[in-house]
């Protein structure tokens, strides 16, 4: 029985690790940060012709900075409030199959 319990505990730890690895905040934050850097660099290197097309607004620079801020926000949120696995393996509020809710 103890062997089975140890195996289940190990699988729960692996599952929690995988959940943290594929947290949607990490994916969104990483992509917005990466694309924000690319678009900001494009905005910093914009030519006068590019600025005339956008009626004098360096849209790439402003959009890139906005994307960068959003990406950093998601990554900071992930760092400050990491995902914690539920002890029973179910997310909060999910039906437990007995007519009640888990939690």
C-alpha cells in the first residue's frame, strides 16, 4: 500500500510541475514580451517615410511598448502568484460527482 501511495504522490508532483510549466500566463507573457521587443526595435529604426505613412505617429514604437508592458505584466503575475496544485487534484468549484462542489 505504501508503494502505491508513493507512486501516486510522485505522479501528483509531476502533474503539478507540468501544470506550472504550461501555465497560460507564461505562454502569453513570453510571446507578448518577445513580439514587443521585435516591434519596439522596428519602431526605433523607423524611417521618415514610415512616419509619414502613419501621419507622424510612430505606431510601431507605441504598439511595441504596449506589448512589452503587457508581457512583463503577465510574467510578473506568474512570478508573484504561482499556480498551486489543488490537494485533491480538482480545480476550485468543479463538481465532485456527489452533488456538491469540490473545495
